[in-house]
C-alpha cells in the first residue's frame, strides 16, 4: 500500500485512516499547523553531495507512490544526463586514452543487484545495471559485453565526451605532474539511497570514475558492497571518493554490518572512514565520503576532508546536510 505514509503525514490523514471526522475547534484551527507526523522510516531519499535535482526527482517518484528502486534510478539519471556534471554519465571526464567509461550498480529491497563496469557509449549506466539485475542471470557485465547488452536492450548510443571534457583532457596530457585535486576531480560520484512508503529500501551508485584513470580501471562505485550496499532488514550505505580505498575495506557493506550490530548510520559511517585511515600513515591526501540510511529513516554521513555534504528529501523537507570530517579545515 504505497500511499500509507503520505496519508499519515498529516493530522487529517491520520483521521482519514481511522475513519473519523477530525474535530477541530476554532481556537485550534487558528494555532500554527502541527508538524507532520513522521512514521519511522520513509519515504526518504538521500544522495552524496548537493545533487538537489536528483533528490527532487527521486522524491517526485516517491510522492507518486513509486518504489524506492524507481526513485533511486530516476534520481541518479538526472545527473547522468547532465553534461555539466563531469564526474557522472554524459560529459564525464575520460580515461587517459580519451574514452569516457561508466561504472554503476543498483540494489533493490530483496537484495537483488546489477552492475556495469567500463560501459562506453550509453548515458544511463544505472538503467543498464538495472536491466542486468532484472533481465539476466548475472550480476555484473563489463566492457564490450556490457555495451552489447545495452544495445540489445534498446538503449540509444551517444558520444559521451563533451568538448569541455575533451579540452581538459588535452590540457592534462601536457602536464605529467598532474595530481588530482581533492573534492574536485575525483569525488563527485552520485550514490543514492531511498525508502518508499512501503518501507522498501533501494540504492544506486553511478560514476565516470577517476579522471584520467588507466584504461580498464574500475573503482568502488559498481562493486556491490564497496560503492553501495543495501540490506532490507538493516539499511543501506553508499560511497563517494577514491574508489581504491573503499574497495579495500568493502566500505558500504562494512557500514551496513556495523548498523546491524547496533550503530547509528552516523556512527557506522565514522567507523567506516576510520577503518580506511587505520591502514594509512600520515595525513590522507584523498577524499572519501560515506552516507547511510537505516530502516528507521535515520541518516548519517562522514568524510575525511571537510567539504562533503549530502542531500536529503523527506517529510521534513529538502535540505543539504554538511557532514563532519575526520580532518578539520585547518588540518586539511
Ligand atoms: N568513487 C568513484 C571511483 O573511484 O571511481
């Protein structure tokens, strides 16, 4: 029953559920509107960074009674289609040979999952990943096989390398000393988690990966358990940042397991970052950001360097939440 949450989000809605006529005195009617009654849980959509158009789209789907799975797919598709976002989909920065290759994965509330790695020529890697989940006996398709599958499924092909990204790549090629810049080039993967009116969870994660990566390099984003993990009984987590470090600790799975053991989403994200840093000496020169959502609708996030935020849309509104960081501004 997709709409139960929305009925319960107002006093009138609660009365309607009970089948009674709400009695409101003039005095009560003149007082400020009560805050919406929040059920434990959703609907809620959160995503890494301030991708407000993505959470707005996901919320629209949830409000129409759509599933969490439909919401996360539709939400991240907004960023995949935006040529101005140079870390996801169309307009993503290429690998060092000039090819834009996309990585994405998706998980539903039953633990089903699908993933594509190194997909070329298709904007909506997340939708191809969903098709892998729903239309094949497999979980992951890579490279040429992923592209062939996308073609067979009827996805339109497109050159993903925009002029802006091509020019930047040409500049990069001139400078052998180039180093990625924290929070700009490498860390804008969109990971999204949602819970629908039925309490079902889903997650999606999509990226063009590390700018100027080696050909064939795959990061955390399409790796189930690393860039994304969803457990219907516990919650979900997703990551942004330098994928190699997230893969080494299977970060999103770790965070979900920590929530299973009783940690809040916030505490679990903090421990996820600490596990990564426990393996490092000196000040980390890379960024990682985690966000998490549990089945009670609580959210949390944590990162290494200041600057990471996450977007949240729920019955309390649409907001960008700053995330506390392991390093403070003066240390970063
Ligand atoms: N987190 C995205 C990547 O490292 O590819």
